[in-house]
C-alpha cells in the first residue's frame, strides 16, 4: 500500500531561513516519530484500508494519504520527516501529484528512496 503525503508553518516556525537541516522543531518531532511502533501503526493503517475496501466492494488497491498542515515548498515541514519515516521502513511515501492520477499512472512513476 503506497502512502502519500498531502498538505504552512506561517508564524510559528522559529527558523529564519527555514533550513530543514537546522530546524529546532524538526529534531524533537523526528525523535517522537521514532518512538512509534511503526510496524504496528502501518499494519493498523493497512487493515483499516483493506476493511474499508472490502465493506464498500472496492477492488482497487487502497492508497493511504497523510494530510499535514505545511505546504510542499516549506523545507521545515513535518511532511519530509513523515516521508523519511515511511521510506526508511521500505514504504513508498511521496508528494501527492495534482491532478490526482489513477492508480495505474501512480504505479508507473519512478520513485527513489
């Protein structure tokens, strides 16, 4: 099941330059993400998606979409931390393409970890 992140850090970001590598908010956020039992969380997400598809007679593979507040052009966004977390566990996680493509088109796109 691929995972896609969708989603501004206006007024609350302490970074002047918005340099993600030196963001004082990102390191604690990533630390907290590291405390999550990822396998348990992902299995729960997968089970929810599969149950939903079964109950609603949807035959296509489900795609989970994570929605976050920050926009893709904000380097200090938690979206990159979430993508890093999923990708480090071998789960493809990338930005949602607009317009939203059909599953066949999404699967054709290359993705680098």
